[in-house]
C-alpha cells in the first residue's frame, strides 16, 4: 500500500473520493485568537518571552506560542510544540485518559480489521448487519465509518471520527490498487493491518492537536500552501516520533476480544503521549 497523499489541510478533500463520501467530516472548532502574540527567537532561553517574563514550560500560552513560531518560520522545534502540548494537557496519563472516543474507535477499528483477516470482508459486513449488495465502495466505507465511530456529539468524538475518515482514505487507496471493489479488502494482511492501525493512532493524536491549535494556522498561515506544508510536517513528526513504539506493539497481534482490551489500548496511548511529552 503506497504512502498516503490524501491529507491537504483543513477545507481540502481527497479528490479520489466521489461527492458525498466525506460529508460526515467535521471541521475543527474555531479557537480563541490572539493576533498580538509576541514572537520568540529560537535561540532565546526556553520558557521566556521577549520581555524576559517567565512562562511556564508546558502551559497553553507556551504551546500556542511555539506553534505560532513554527508556522511563521522563526522556529522549527516541533518537539517543543508537542512536548508543551502534552504537558499543558496534564501529561501523558491525563491525555490518554481523556482520549475516550479515540480509544474506543481504536478498539472498534482493530476488531473490524481482525474480523476481515479471520472471516473475509463479506462475512464481516454480514456480522455487522451491513447490506453490501448493490452498494458502491464509497457508500460501504461510509457505513463502516458510522459503525466504528458512531458519535459526533463532542469535540473528542469529532477528533476521533475525523482521524478515522483519514484512515478510511487509506483503505480506499487499497481498494483502488486491488480491483476497485470492496472485495479487495480481502487482500488485507498483518502488515497492512499494522499500517492502518498505526495511521489511526497518529492521525488521532495529530487531529487532537490540530483541533486545539488550529487558530495558530489561521492567524499565521497567510500562504495556504505554506500552512498546508507546515501541517504535513507536523503530522509526519508525530508519526516518526511514535513509530517505533507502535511497531513494537504490533497492533495486528492484539486480541480485540480480550476483556482488558480497553486498558491495553489506553496504555498504548499513554506510552505514545509520553514519548511526545519528553521530547
């Protein structure tokens, strides 16, 4: 499965997907904006602003400030952004505890993919009571999204759902590359399984950060192409940062029917957030 080039920033959609497939994609909430936020040179002492007033490392003020500097090009320290973000969120343990919808979607997605490996796509759809006869791939993928991540009531629900739609685009690519029919998902193997699951975890973490820091892109991303490139760089940094941990976990080997599965997934998220917290 090739590298995904779907994500082009807020407001853009995958041109491969026919109209209507991403109607459920919910834009990130507009956050509080502060257009007078001071800039900080990259070589200044960490945790101090231009007036040498102390700023607590890991505060939301420092998090937003470091993101603004990354966007406007005065700093390229992405580790500082994600570290401050996780600490401002209360640390890795709190961040993973709050990721309720993300964890639930992770379990549902893992269970869905496990069923495909064991039973094939058609029996899996039947077990979910999804009627596949005469339906397009796009319609079926939309129904799968609704099953795996059914809620969009809270910001956390929306972040989890948006991340899933990103991953469904990868599944769509798999289908296009292997016959353009839903039956193509029967080519799923453990390597693809891991790629899809790893993509979901990193997409969820990224979507959460983007949701909370979107105003920085809107304020300082005057050039749309530059802003989109910055988002891609930021997401790639998160992917690279947690890649080794997720490879070590091998999500394709997890038993999604285990009674402790939610605790297992919660710990996986905690470890991923911890890696970002200490950068």
